[in-house]
C-alpha cells in the first residue's frame, strides 16, 4: 500500500530514507529547518572559499555505492570520487608520518616503528576485515527491536571473535608495543564519538576501511554527496521543504497523525524523524508518547561536540596533506577532558582538513581552504571570549607544528562550536556526533529505529542504529525503509 510519509530533517539519514521510500512509490515530504540539505554536512561559502562544515572523510565507499544502486543510480556517475594518497598525515610531537594507499609503504613504516611487526599488522588487518564482513553481513542492518536480533546462533558463535567485550585500548595494547602504531590504528574511534577505553575492540573493523577500502574525496566536498541525494530525491518526486521547522508531531491513540511546522500542518500515514533523537522525543512529542524521556538522555554518554575553525588563507601552505591529524603524546588526557572531566582541552589532539590540496575549486587561486576540528566535551560553556581565546591557542599550536605563520594570512575565519550546533541543528548538548558508540549504546542498547509508544513513528540517523558516520546513517535509512515496508505488506 502506498503511503504519505513525512520525514523531519534532511541529514544523510533523512535524505536517504526519503529517497528509498519514494523509490518504493510512497509519497514523501522532507522538512528541513535550514536553507540547504545535508544536515551536519552543510556547506558554507565566503569570498570564493567553499567549506564543508562537517564530515570530510568519505568512508565505506561500497556501502554508499550499494545504496545508490538500490535507488537506480551509479555513484561514480553522480560523484567525481578521487582516491587520496596519502590517505592522511599524522603529526606526532617528534615526527610526521604518512599513511599511503600502497600497503608495502605502510609496512616499511610500521617496521621502522616496531621491528618485526608486519605479521602482527597483517593478522590485525585480517581480523578487522573479518569483523567488518561479519558485521555487514549479520549485524549492522538490523533494527534490534527484539533481543533475538542480537542473541542468535551466529552471535553466540562469533561473539568472542568479534571482540565485543574488550576495549579498543586493551586490544591495541595487547597487540602492539609501539605507541605510534597504536595511535595510527586507534584514531578511527574518534569517528565513532568514543574513546579508546569506552569503545569496544569490535570497532577495530574501522581499520579495514582505513587501510583496505581506501579514503576517497568527492569533488565538491562531502556536501556533493548530499547534493547528489537531493537531486535523486527530486527526481523521485520527494517534496523538499527547506526553511521549514517542525514544531510538533500530533499523536492520537498512539498513531502519529500530523506534523505541525512553523508554516503549516500536514497529515501523514507514517512519520520518520532524522532531527536529533533526544531533542525530537523531548520537544516534538507529548510526554506520554516519549519512549525515552529527558532522564534517559541525561544518563547517556553523548558523543563529542567539535570546536571548528574554518580558515581561508592567502598563499600556499607547505607540509600539510588533505587530511592531517595532530597527535599529542598524552592523548588520554584529551579523552579524559571529553568523557571524564569535561573542560576545554589543555593539550588537544586535533584534525586539520585542507581540501584545496586535492581540489582547486574550493579556494580562490593562490589560496588554501582549511578547517581545524578539535573534539570537545558536549555541553561546555561557550561564549565569544572563550571561543576567540581558544581559537588563538589552537592557531598558535598549529603554526608551531607546521613552522609557518598563518594568522597574518587569514582572509576568512569562522568559528563554529557548541552553541552553533544547538542553534542550527537542535543538537542535544551541542553534540557533533550524536551518541557515543560504547558497548551499552550499541545494537539492542541503542535508542530504537521505531518508537515504543507511537505505532507509525520511526527514527533515522546517528542517534539510532547502527550508529554514527555518513555511510552508517545511510544504513539506518535502509533499516527504517525495511521496517515501513514490512508493516505496509
Ligand atoms: C564536524 C563533524 C565532522 C564529521 N566528520 C565525519 C567524517 O569525516 N566522516 C563521516 O562519515 N562522518 C563524519 N561525521 C559524522 C556525520 O557527519 C554524521 O554522523 C551524519 O552526517 C549525521 O547524519 P544524520 O542523518 O544523523 O543527520 P544530521 O546531519 O544530524 O541532520 C539532522 C537534520 O535535522 C534537521 N532538523 C533538526 N530539527 C529540525 C526541525 N525541528 N525541523 C526540521 N528539521 C530539523 C537539522 O537541521 C539537520 O539538517 C562528522 C560530523 C561532524 C559534525
């Protein structure tokens, strides 16, 4: 049966689910409070610079390709994808190293950092591939509405091999003596919004993506992926209502009937929420229809926010690659300042993205486009004085790292952090990445893709299953599409 479906929020989860449902013939309307699609992957343009505001790593290309195929499109025709080499550059306190596309180069590097480590790395990457393939085949595309989704024969058999019950940190410590190797293999848990101590070793599967599947860049930035989905949505007749803020979901006898926006009220058969789960449950629904109330969210481990500085720089910068990770010797202190004792990090590890290394069009000729991202605890105090002071500190640190002056070459500078995430996306506690991917916030324990209180209400995006990250939120759209399709049949 064809239905009228309202989707709230045009992040990757919302855009993808709108496309998938429209492809099945449903009549879909997509509401977005901002003036462009993409959610946290919006773009900001000034003086000829084009900045990706959020994600910048195009990971799990096969997953994205499959979703495009399901929609009847070839991702390679819709996007101009470039494989990056080096994948990234890691700056330690005493040296900088590059992780290359060519694994033989990486093995040489690993041998220098820890003699005779190659067989151990090979074993680690084989295990990562095994975990990745098993998760993709058996675990990731599930809504976990019931315990049997998790506790099945395969799970009981594979549970130990998947390293669900040890931490990423202890897994790396057991496997490698070199602190640098541990950091190279371990930094990916930042993508999951966790720390080495609270992220299960299962997620070493991210290294499979990093080393085996490759790191890509879509020309036009990550926002080009959002634009491609927007184009497909329009071709599939999705009605996209930008600058339209949803204010209420009206429910009658446990059935969502209407979406009330700041402009008009609409009737639907099914409602899908992509706006931050915590915000939407506690703001759009009456208390009796909230599956997870404020108390629940306050107890959760919320993933980091981000302190971002978008910079347009006059002249060329030497020594930076497209992706650059600035790693402090004691990175646990920074993780503690995110998860244990929240505060502005004193000696942070941070990320610098310079897409103008790969694409001329993102900056005027003779200029560089870069953004700096420092992961921070969600819910920190944020005012103009704090942010300016913190930006100065980080810029000074970066200048020292790369031994070049930047502050006198700034043409564009925009700071974006806690209060902007709240204002622009209704982000719970200003989080950038949603809910941390800890063991007890994974699968069965993660807020569900379907409401427990309202029969025809679904959730898609980084707060629900399977989790955080662009391709992962696109998978959550597949889960919700299947749930709605199963109930329609
Ligand atoms: C700085 C940063 C860097 C990142 N880096 C990477 C990376 O390199 N690679 C990667 O894979 N992932 C990365 N991520 C994570 C990834 O971007 C997110 O997991 C993903 O984009 C979240 O998508 P989502 O579907 O949950 O929706 P969101 O992007 O959270 O979008 C939700 C949408 O709902 C809208 N909305 C909210 N309230 C309302 C309302 N009342 N009415 C209408 N609309 C509403 C919001 O405006 C927003 O557009 C990064 C995230 C950030 C913030």
